[in-house]
C-alpha cells in the first residue's frame, strides 16, 4: 500500500519561513566570521614572524641553536595545552570520580581521576601545575621572544608593526594564548574524559604532584 499523503511547506508556512530565514546569514554571523578570520590571520602572522626570529638567531635560546629553540617552543606550548585542559577535566569530573562507567572504556583517564581525587591530591596538583605554567611561559619567552633591540625577522616590516608585535611581545602572547591555552580549555570542558585518556596526561599529573611534593610551593599563606 502506497502512502498518498503529501506534506509540503505550504502546510506549515511559519516553519518554512523560519527555515528560509535561518539559511540567510545575519549580521551576527557575519561579525563572528570576520572576527574569527581576523584572529586566525593574526595568529598565522605572529607564528611566521616568531619562527623567522628564531632562524635569524634573534631570540635568547636561538643563539645556541635555532632548531633547538623551535623544538622547545612547540614542545612547551603543547605541554602547556595539556596543563590548561587537564585542570578543567579534573575539576569537572569531581562528581563522577567513583563512577565506573568509564573505567574500561577510558582506563588512563580513570587512573588519573582516581589519583587526582585521592585525599587532597587535587589541591596538590593545582599547586604544582601553577609552577609548571609559570616555568612554561618563561621558557616560551626564552625560545620565541626577541632579544632587546633585536627585531630581525628577515622581513621588511614597518617600524610600527615591529613595535606592536615584537617589542611589546604581542606575537608570542597570541601564540601562547591562541594555541596553548584557550583552545585546550574549551575542548577539555566538552570532552573531559577523552582529553585526559592518554599517558601524556598521566605524565603531567605525576609531574605536578612531584613538584608539589618537593616543597617548592609550600611558602604560602594558609
């Protein structure tokens, strides 16, 4: 038996109108696209001139070896991303620590949350992680920030651009924030278990706990 009932947009005029209007870009979407593309362009520009600085030996670490500086720069930024995202995961999973729903599917994430939420380990992790973040930013500056008075990127950049992006440190700040901090925090808040289900996350957790255990951060007001 064939169905002879036919439903068209004419039967639902309001729905059809809403659907048509949703396909048309509005001012809010246009502004969002412009801001996204502008931010992406600034990030790409900052990355290019920072790498150029490194290979022109215009940063502190690149005077030893440009390739070493480049490797350390990206390695620390990636590690910083794990630190930023992991904290959001461990704090967000506080209410499901004792649940076994992800013990088998995400064993490394389960192991990490069990360790982090044992006793006051979460507070210890946050303490050790804070020192790790500060050290990471310090090393990133050594690897990618220009030397005082040195703005040799290999490009004929206007003086105003050099002052804004190089002398003031905006280029390395954009790289650090837009790669190593904001995206991992946002992604981790939506994929908490998946984000820390790896040995890199466990290594970061153990490192933070070891730093706190060393007592370097114990001189604080309680």
